[in-house]
């Protein structure tokens, strides 16, 4: 078994290098280390469903984030802070390049889940977004689960029965892709990395600009 990669002096490395050259210290992640372009590109290169897909490409977390945002927008008017919370709800995964499938999370353990939450709080602080209220978190969770059920069928190839009995999701999956009304294209088709990156970054900047109006 390989030993953990160590820096000079025998100190184990605990940082991730981002495309911009910035580094995220996993022991103490700070928002000064986060760049919009690193975040968008990381999310566009991080895949849902373990990278499995019935399409030629897997679905990125960037596309999933925009899907959840659009579902929430279809349910009620959201202020810019609420929109940012939805768009950034999985943002920490883009910095690590890793979206663990549900069965893997208990194996990774509590320390990993704590790290992910710490990074999400850091990202919310980076963009000046308040933390979830219990009410907003519950509404978000329903939209996130609806997105997952729909992706499971239309992207990952699960049957409706498997969604109910294996994934234990009891909501009725969407038939129509909410993102088609915004961007066009083929319903439920995963976007390329370049497209997902561009669209996520554009939406992020659009919401940030709306807060200044």
C-alpha cells in the first residue's frame, strides 16, 4: 500500500491545487482561496452518479446545480441570496472534484462529511450568503431529491421501480427537463464540460450582479 504523499520535512500534504494555481487547505479552507472560474470548472468536471450515464457523456454537478435552481424557481420567487444557496448547494464538490454516491458516504465516515460541510460554509461566506434556515433547507431538499429521482431515470438509466425500491425516493420524477426551457437542447442530455462550465459561471455572475441592483 502506498504511503500518503508528503511534503518536504515529512509533513503530509493536505491541500488541493486548483486550475488557477490557488490551493485549498483541507485543514483550514478559506474563501480567499476560491476563484469563480475554479469553482465553475471544478463543478463542470465533477460527475453525478459515479460518472455513469446512458448518454455519451455523464451529467456534471454544474448541470445538476442549475437543474435544482430551476426547479426551485418554478416553485416560487427566489431572492438572489436564495438563488445563490441553490446554485452553490454542492459547490464544495467542485473544489474536491468528487461527488460520492450515497452508498459510499457511510464508508467515508463522519470526518469526510464534516469536511464537506465546513467547505460549504466557507463557500457561502465567500459569496456572502447566509446559512440555510430549517425551512429553506427542507424546501431545497425536496427539490434536490426531485432532481435526483429525475436524473436517475433520464440520465443514469434506473427504472421507476428501482427509484422507489432501491433509492427509496417516493416522489414522482419529472418528465420534462426544466433546463430545456432555459437553454434549449435535447431533454435530459448531459452537457459537455465546456457548456456546463460556461452556463454555471454565467448564472453565478448574473445572480451576483442582481444583488447589486
